[in-house]
């Protein structure tokens, strides 16, 4: 009931504003009167939009169809994911990025097993194993993110959702040899690194867990 009362009040405000303007400006040519009426209608539309925003009014089916037509394929895919929240996903993706980067540097396979797909885990293990054979150790000091945005999203024929995220992060990366000498990188140099990581999950998954399935620079 209060929502309808608000609408009535908004309409009365517009009528009063229009009447006041007419009394102040006096009689105008017919075309100017039409412009004034049009302006009043626009004011009412703006007030109604603000009212709907505050009261959580839902868009009409026609408005939804128009919005859908303007959406990219990526946005349409994201809308199909039950309960998807962009901010929550990106926050989780950033946390996963930091954990995976530092775990990979440390050779922490157990942690990686919970966050990456089997195919990617196999590649990570190969690199970690080769480093260990050569006596090389890696160090990563993760500083923070300059950017983290969804670059692409798609759902394949098997209902597997793949979301690619562009990360721009600041890191200090070093490789040390058997004797602890730096063989790659600079401990005093902060790198700005751009990565595109793809996370995947079944569209019908009962858990919110995403697995990292691919990485590229």
C-alpha cells in the first residue's frame, strides 16, 4: 500500500511543478506548451525510475527482452549460472590466484590438487619435478592486484562453464640454483604480470568450487 501511495505523491509533485511553471511563465505558443508537457512527462519517468530502484521493482518482460538483446554472449552465459555473483566470484578467483602462485613456487602439490584440474596439475607436477631434479628453488613474493576482470565466459555442450579472468598483478619472482645463487629474476624488482586464467565448473554443480583449468600470459 505504501508503494502505491508513493507513486500518487510523485504524480502530485509533477502536477504541482507543472502548474507552478505555467503560472510563472504565463501563456506560451502551442509548440512551447507541448515541450513543457513533454518535460513534465520526462520528470515523472525519472521519479518513477528512482521509486522503482528504491522499492526493488522488477523490470517488465519487455524491458528484460531489450536488455537480453544488448548483452554479450559472455554476459548471457553468466546469467545462466545459478546464484552467480560477479563480485564474489572475482574475490574467490583472486584468492585462488595468490594461493596457486605461491603454492606452485613452493612445490606444494597437495594444495594445488584442490584448486586445479587434473590436466593442469599434471603440467605443474612436471615443472616442479624438473626443478627438484636440477636443484632449482623458486620464490614468489605476491604484492597485489592492479586488475582482475572477467574476460570471457562460455558454456559448452556438456554444460561445463568456463570463465576466463584477466589478472594484472605485481610480483617478485626469483629462481635460485643449487648453491642459493639467483639464476633468474631480481629480488629488488617488482614485476607487473598479466595472466589470463580459466576456471571451470559444471553448470549443475552442487558446490560453488571452481577449478583452474588453463593459464596463459
